[in-house]
C-alpha cells in the first residue's frame, strides 16, 4: 500500500524529560489529594499549575523536590477535607552510593512510621545515579542491576506495608 503518511521510528525521537516529571507531579498530587481530584486530570493540572505559579512568584527553583514540598505543605494546611491517611515519603539516593542494607533500614523506618496509612506515595530519586555514580553509558549489566534494585525496593515495600495501605511507588 502506498500511503502518504509515514510512520516515525520512535527510537529517533528526542526524549523529553519534562514529560516524565510532569507525570510524576500529577501522580504526587493524585496521591496527596485523592478526595479532591478523584480521577479528574483537569483538576489535577489546575492544582499543579497553581503550585508551579506559587513557586515562580516566590522565586523558588521549580524542581520536583520543591514542588513536592509545596504540595505536602498545602496538604497539611488543608482543613478537614482530606483525611490524615495519606503520606508522602521522598527518598533521595542521588548523592550517595547504593547500600541495600542502609536503604532497607531507611525504607522500613519510613513505612513503620506510616503504618496503617491508607495511601502512601513513595518517591525514589536518583537510584540509577547511586548505583553507578560515574557511569556514562547504559549497558545490559547496569540495566539488570537497576532492575534488581527496583525489585528489591518493591519487595521490601510489599513486605513492610500494611495490607490496608495502597503504596504508590515512583522512581525518578
């Protein structure tokens, strides 16, 4: 068939890291404000844009860490409408090397602190950087080590969270 429309090889498209970060921000808001937003993506985008505007107005750099702190402070300031059964845990491994024993201890400590919480949003930052601090290229061995580390965290979270908790894991 001769079609004037040609498909584009997705491997040749430039990656846009902003898209991934926007999705992560929306997941963060969905975990913190499920009773406000429900499944309404438009409302989540409105909350996201208002937090972005607040960061810009205050002259704060619009990083994910600052965004999540602002969202969490909004969550804590909200009177009544949101139950206290939502928790946000952010673990940044980017400035240290990956040590499963210490990571295990830190994750378990946070999960124990939020035992019985209905929704837990667990954000893991910089895991690939912690595993390979000086790596310049992706290899099969590095990808396998990253997959093993994520499975380790997944299994640990599954073991140490309560059955009534819904844990939302996000790796950035």
